[in-house]
C-alpha cells in the first residue's frame, strides 16, 4: 500500500499567517492527490484535487502544488474559519490512502 | 442540493454483522463512483471501498476484504456496505462519499457511527 505521511502533525499559527502543510507519498502517485479540510464532528470537505486544482467554491487563499512523491497545501492568509484538520489522500493506486492528518491550531 | 444520508450504524458485538445504507438526493448516483471511508475515534481517515457506476468494479482495503461488501442500487439511488465478522478495530464513523472520478471525494454524508464491543 502507498503510505502518505503528512508534516507537521500539529501546526500553531495566527490569523493572517501563511502556512504550508506537506504530504509525502511512499512511491510516485503522479498528481493524483486530494486535500480535505475537516472540522470537529463534521465530514471532510474537498479543497483541492489533482494536486493543484481548486474545488469550486473554495477560497483562492488555498493552493496546492507538487507531483510524484512530494506535495504541499498552502493557505495564503489564515482566516478564523481555517482552523481545522487537513488530510491528504492519494488516488493513484488501490487501496487509496489518506495521510494521518495535520491539525491547524490557533496560536 | 446534494445530500448523502448514511444509516444503519449502531452497537454490535465482535463477530456480528451490520448493513450500512447511504441514500442520495439531489444527484443521480448511477453517474458516479461511490466510496465508503471511515474514521476511528480520534484518528485519521481510512478509505474502505469503492464501486463503479454500474457495479462492475469494486475495490477494498485489505483489512476488510472478505468481510465487507460494497453494493449499490441505482434504481433506489442508494449505496450499501454489508459488514460481517466485525472486529473492535472496525469501530469508526463510516462516511459515504461521491467521487468526481474514482478517487477524489466531492460530496460526503454526515457519517454513521459503528461501535463493535461486547
């Protein structure tokens, strides 16, 4: 199975900060990577697919990049609504797999 | 408005069975790959299984192969997950989700909790 490793596991930041979350795959997944945002007690929400394509309705402060084995999610200027847990997911090879999640906390 | 509503979760003893359902509204399920994913309490997400539009292809994570069966009834606009020989480690919130393709999950239900305990 392809292992997805996110870093950091927890990130403390302030409103207005620019933050980056990294996701590494144990083997190449081309650009078959999605990013999700999840708030406590809620279902995940798709933010980005195909590594860098913004899902409709997602604010432009979110961006994704990368290919192969290393990917990043960047939030350009943190807003209060952005404090949540972020998950990456590869959908190149079955079984599809998620990273362990990155919790973004208010500093 | 797209809605996916899961049901069928609950408390079951180890070795028992449950059948989860996911009812869709606002979309025609037959057009899309559908997925089940789960999240154990306080843990990350785990992809469980998916099924092609016509049911001709099904894929599973190894830990559930031979125990879980994903199915769909496009006439009823519904998705199912039959879970047999349940184990404590199957305890999780189970989500159904609609894919854009087979992988990226655009719409999610609210989830249904399955607890496997004696």
